[in-house]
C-alpha cells in the first residue's frame, strides 16, 4: 500500500512539472524579448531605406523639372530672337518703301518684350540646344559619366553660350550625384565666379554648401549656407540653406 502511494505521489509531481508552460522560463522570456526588439529594428531600418529611396526619386524629379524649365526659357529666348529678326526685316522693307518711324519703334518694343528681358544675350542655336539636351537627358537617365562628358564638351565647344551657366551648374550636379565632391565643388565655384549674376548662382552656392557638408567641412559649409541666406534672401535656395543650417552637427571640442 505504501509503495502504491509513493508511486502515485511521484506521478503527480511529474505531471505538475510537465504542465509548466515553457514561456515561463526566464531564458525563453529573454529570448522572446530580444526577438521582438530585433524585429522592431529591422522594421525601422526598412523604413529608413524606403525614405532614402523616396528622397532620391524626389531629387531626380526635381532635376528633371528644373531642366524642363530651363529648356522652356531657352525656347522663349529663341522665339524672341526670331520675332525680333522678323520685325527688323519688316521695318527695313517698310522703311525702304517710305513707311517707318512709329511702326519701327513699336516693332522693336514688341520684340524686346517677347524676349522676356533677355536682350543682350545670344539665343542658343539649334545645335547648341541639341548638345545640351543630350547631356541633360543623360543626367536624368542616371548616366552620370555620360552627362559629365556631355556638359564638359558643351562648355568647351560653346564657351560663350548663353546656356553656359546652366551647363556648368548641371555639370556640378552630375559630379555631386556621382559622389565626386571635389569636382562638384569646383564646378559650383565656377558658376559663382564666371556667372555671379546668373539665375543659377543661388542654387550653385547652396549646392556648394551641401558639397562641403559631404566633405565634412562643417565650418566652411556653415559659412557658405549663411552667405546664401544673406545674398539671396527670400529665394527657395535661402530657405533650404536656413533649414540645412539647423541640422549641421556641432563641432567636437579639441
């Protein structure tokens, strides 16, 4: 009888141990917690990668839109030149026929207005626009080395082109997205030195500051971005510079 009771007690104890859930094991609890943390970190990393990819896409779209605006500007300049030539030809014909004066003055005024304030600059030829367009298309397509070669060839072949400042700026952009920051900085500085009054000057100075940040030249980058806000107040470039200034890391103490 005593043997039977002892056996029954041992059986009950064994059953009690077997019924203890494994997730009550402290080691298992710790492993589950670590697994959950790893899963959260993986989700964060995946989200950051997606954000980076989206940013690259937005920047690419922005470059394309800027290029389209520039092409429209140059087309408008070319149209203004054609209209000016047409009005001038009509004026000469009317003058030779004894009619001129007021019509000639009105024609000249209309031609100047159609040119959109671009008087004094030569409209680019069809060949210039084609060469420039090929280089810009390569940049939009992500063929950065081809774009760099194209813009350099354009600047060498047409050193006095009215599109020179644009070509020089986009050469800098092509270097920048290729992570050739030394060449990018040089290209942006050339825009500021050779075309200080260009409509691309604010963007060139802004991107020079960005380039200096990539080079970890923080004091120089801060000085450049501050100059953007002072020299080009109210522009989109100044707003971007001010926003980026707030995120420049503090310099380590020596």
